């Protein structure tokens, strides 16, 4: 496992230590690893959303109203 040293304010250090004291994390390193994993997950979600937005923006304009689309989706899921 790689090692990384970081500098944080006393307030952030206290916060991390309080999270460990709550029992959810075994150490401040465990806490930071969890934060990094969550950040990775959020970035993956953001990239996926941006890709879907790009697909939507590249799609042709429809003459359907929002009600038309809603009714079509409802019919597909009911039948």
C-alpha cells in the first residue's frame, strides 16, 4: 500500500479524530480512504451524468409535449 502524508488544520484533524472516536472508522487513515472512495464514486456519477446530458443535447428535437412523453412511458410500464 502506498503512503501519503498530508497537512491539515488543527480543526480538521480534530474532526477526523472525532469521526474515528464515534466508532465508524478504525483510524484517521481509514476515514480519509473512505472520503477518497466516496469522491471517486461521486466523480464517476458526475461523468456519467455529463455523458448523458451530451447525448440528450445531441439528440434531435421532438415535437412531443412532456405530457405525451409521460403518457408513452406510463403505457410502456403498464402494458
